[in-house]
C-alpha cells in the first residue's frame, strides 16, 4: 500500500474570485475535530447571512478518515463535492473550507458551478505551501558506550533523528522516527534489546 503524507494549513487562508458577476469567497481553516469544523462553518455562515450560499467541506482525522460536505442550496453535487474533491486531491486533512457565493445574476450551469467551487478552493489552497503532517514516535534508548557507534549506524537506515543525548554510565538517546519507518525501527531496537545490547523505553 502506498504511503501518503497528509497536508494541512497552520493559518487561515482566504481568496475572493468574481466569476460571471458572482462573487465567490473561499475561507480555509485548520480544524482538528468535527466540532471545530462545524463551529468554523457556522461562524462563516452567520457572518455572511445575506449570501445566497455558504457551501462547505471538511476533512479531519490523522489520515483523513472523516469527511463531509454540503451544497447548501446549490444543485446537488455542484458545490460541496467539488470542494471536498479539491481538498482530497491535495492530500489534506484537519481542514475546513467554506465558499460563500453572492449571486450576480448570471447562471453558471452545473459544469460552471462545479468548476467555480473547485477552482476557488484550489486557488485558496495554493496561496502558500502546505504543512506536512507526519506521524512520529519517540523512543528512549540506553546504550553502552562501545555499542553506540554501531547503534547509530543501524538507525541511519530509517527516517529518524536523535533529538537529545545524555552521557552518564551509559549513553541515553531520545530518538524520533517518522512514519512509515516506525515499525521497522521499533523491531530493530526491540531485537537489540532482547539481545542485551541496549535498553529500550517507548514514549
């Protein structure tokens, strides 16, 4: 199975587009729960009571497990789904999007609406680089001095780093390894611990 690194944003983003006289305003926010997403969506909707539509989509979960969207009065499948698709195509999670539309008198048609809502979200996403979300695990290792160089060499095959080292009777490392190398690093360290080469403590 392919390993996907998910992305999010750390600060709110906003883009305004005029498409055939209609104003489309997209706002993105970082949210970590369904409740936070609903609060954000509700706040934008209340702020724009006079708008014709406040369509929305959100994705939450460490790996984008939960998602939902709404056309908010637009024809079915023309707003919420294109917005959600755009978030998913950028491998995003922990994000909510609201596109507010002020109708300008010119109908866009089904295809035009799908493109307008999707493109407004895309342009908002692309206003700045995304923040990569990478699962990590912290491990604490005690190792005798003679085995330290061998240990560090073995760990170099993984996506990980030693973030702190203490020198006493033995060397103590605080080691952080990234997904998808977590299971491999843990298996290696557990086998070395079983062999009496080091002491392993998990966070």
